[in-house]
C-alpha cells in the first residue's frame, strides 16, 4: 500500500508539473495583454492554475485510487482487540467513537436505520 501511495504521489506531482508547463504559454499571453510590467505574472498565473487543477482534479483522483487499494488490502480483516482496548481506555472520546461506529455498522448490515 505504501508503494502505491508513493507512486500516486509521484504521478500527481508529475501531472501537476505537466499542467504547469501547458498553462505557462497561455498565462504568458494573458500577462502580455495586461498593460504594465508584469514580467513574473505569467509564471505566477501558471503556478496558481496548476495548483488549482491539482487540488480540484488530481488529488481527489489519487485519494480515490488509494482508497481502492486500502479497501482491497483490508478486505476481511478484523480490528485487533488488544489495540481496540487500548484506544477505548485512552480517552472517553475514543470509546464513544468506537461505540458509535459499532452501532452504525450493526445498523448498516442488519438493515435497520442508523441511530
């Protein structure tokens, strides 16, 4: 799973760099058309656009891919009771969260509405 996460990270940053390079030319044209001296404006616009595309399109796709791998790796696994006990003993919030999750999962799988 960590290898997939590393590959997805490299892929997302590489794709963001490609978007940056593609958007550099149109951003430079926009800056050229704006009156005044904005020599670094095209560079800044291209960075902002690449960041926006990465945040809006590339990262959600990478997260969905990583979740797909996670669900495949953890299929059929059960939580370790020792760790569950340690978490429930740590704070009241963990115990409450575990109870709510068990109630929700039980309601989800039994066909009754969740509380």
